[in-house]
């Protein structure tokens, strides 16, 4: 059995994995939802790295959205990582930024809806959050996700990635087919570049681990069994 580390992205916290955690535990795996500070990519990576260093057995790292950037950095030169799972996530190569990657796909309407506060932290307005982040999630759950969103540093869009762990470990990718935050075309391109094993959740929004937890769970279990 593996230890599975679930890494959320910006505008979220560890509770976004709540539908995925029980079936992974029921399968016998040790599961940790990493709570990232979202103060910078470096801080997020340090948090994930600390969790990795605390585990001696095989680890499957799962990253959603900006969590993909964090696992790409944190798993570099970590031989006990057995697989990486990207869930509607960014997967930059060395020297790439998320801002640069997003230029590879058509601009989504959500890009105009983010706000940045005086402290340089961005978020989606709560009334807009369900429409863009989780349109296929039940309305009460969507409101909870909006209320729990973690505002993140706007500077992370320009963060230049270091050597990518996806060149060192087997990779899996869950494409959210109707994503309004990370364009599905970009997701498919990233997955193809990595040579990842791809699963597409047709019609799923960005919060695919909430709306389609069975799909995400099956992919993580496959990664843990490989």
C-alpha cells in the first residue's frame, strides 16, 4: 500500500478532496490532504516537500490546478515517489510559467473575473465561484467551496519552474472536459507532452475531484497499484 498525498491548488483548501479520501482509505492507503499556505509557490513546494520527507514508503503525489506546479517541483529527486497524478493541473517544464502555458489555449472568460486585493492575493468573487470553478457541483456544496477558497499570491502566475519531476516518475492525468479555469485543450497538451496515462471526465468542471470523485479515485488507485 502507498501513502497518497493530495495537493490542492489556489482558490481551494484540503477539504476539496473530501469525496476522494474515504475510498482511498477504504482501499488500504494512507492519505494526507496537504494544507498549503498559498503565500507563494516556494512556500507551497516547501510544505509538500516536508510531507514527502516525513514518509519512507512509496508515495503517490496528486495535484489539482496549481497543485500540479507544487508536485512538479516537490517530487524532483525524490526516489520514493512512485507516481504523479495531475488533476486538471498545470505541469510546467523547466523555465516555464503558468502565465506562459496559458497562452497555448484560447482565453477563458474566467480570466476576466479574478480580483487582486491590496496584499497582492487573488480570488474569484464568491458569487462567480460556482459558475467558473464548479458549475457541475451541487449548489450547496459549491457555495461551501466558494466560502472556503484560499486566496493565493498573484505572483504565482509568473513563477518560473525548475526541473520537472514528471520527467522522473510515471505520470497520470485527469482531464476535466468542460473546465472553465484551466482550458481542456491545455490540459490535453500537457498530458501528451508528459506521456501521461490520460483519463477524460467529459463534461466535468474544474473541481472534477468534487463532481466526479469516482473518476479521480480510480486514476489514483491505478497509479498506486502500478
